[in-house]
C-alpha cells in the first residue's frame, strides 16, 4: 500500500472514532506497529493530527476529509504545517461583519477551519473552500458563502471564466485573500492564466489585500503576472530563514509581512 493511501485511510478511521491507537490501526490496516508509528509521526508533523498517549487524534478538521481532486490533495500535504500556521494568522484580520473574497488554493483552503464560525460573508471561486466552510459550520451560525459560477478547473476545483468575473463585479469586499505561485521583490505571479482575471478582480473589488504563501514561493516568479506588491497590504508566510531575509528586504515599506511560526517537519517536502 502506498504511503499517502495509508494516511488517507488513517484519517478516514478518525472520522469514525476521534482517537486512534497504534494497535487498532495495525489491526485495521494490516500494517506493522513501526509503519503505523511512522505514519502517525508524519501526520502529526504536517499538523493534521496531534499525538495522544499511544495514538493520535484529529487536530485540523479541514484536513480530516480529502478535499477536491487528487492533484489538489497532493499539494495540501506539501508544507502543510506551515500553510496552516499562515492561515491561522491571516484569519485574525477578519472581524464580524466583514466581507472577504477568497481565491482558491491550498494555503487559502486552510483558512476554513479558522473562519467557518465567524459572522462574515465569504465570496469565493473555490468549490472545496465553500464545501469545507459549510461542513465545518454545520448547523451553527457562522459564515455566509457566496460561490461564483464559471468553468470548473479540474485540477483545483476553482471556477473561472466570464461567469465568475461577472459575479465578482457585483460585489465589494473589505478583504481579498489570495495565494500565489511566486512572490519576488516587485510582484506576485501565478501559473494558471485561466483564473488570473478573477484574481485581479478580487484585488480591484476589495479595500485591502492579503497574500498567503509558504516560504518556497518567495523569490520565485511564475509565468503570469498577478499583481504588483504595491497593491498588497499584508503578506503572510512561514517564519523560515528565507522568509526573514525577504522581510528584511522589505522593511520600512507599506507592505506588512507576518511570519508564522510552525513546527517544521524533518521529513516534509517543499514545493
């Protein structure tokens, strides 16, 4: 059995029982205790579970249920603890009554856990973000969700094209939260040209802009120009040496850079 498949099965077991022990996981998955302990340790390092005496329990409700297409699920596992810490910090900007536009992405997806119960309105082009907020909120009062129409991007579950753009033009927001594939000294860039117009509209229609990127995106430039950093008010990233260097280079400017502390995984991947 492949490692990620086994980890998904562990998370599915945690949906049935809030805690899972090593012996129980061994019996259900037919794996050795050493293998199960390695999987538990990896999931804990990624911030998806927390360790208990002899087992694990869910830490991040968003991570408990596989989200979106396989490619999106894979990206969720990359620098997961950092992305969660970034999202937790960015969510603190939001206050009851706010309207926020949220672009689809694996870092912005981590916001769901922290904003689902806030009395805010969320305008998003992401099916997985809309579904996660609705699931986490349940029957409680919390965020209202406005989902754009548009053409479905199969690898990200993001909606794009003229219908999405027309929808976004109807609204104004206090905040826009976006991710990016690259951020250099002057601008933020992205890979997917199909969603670029919608992302730019989110920036234009919002009073303030927050960019959420993990440290591997700093100093990179992707194919498509998204926005000058002059239009970005806040940048949230992980508190790594690369990010601290980036922050020093921008010290004294209007861009506020927030460095999120997180427990780095010795076996985690960057990308």
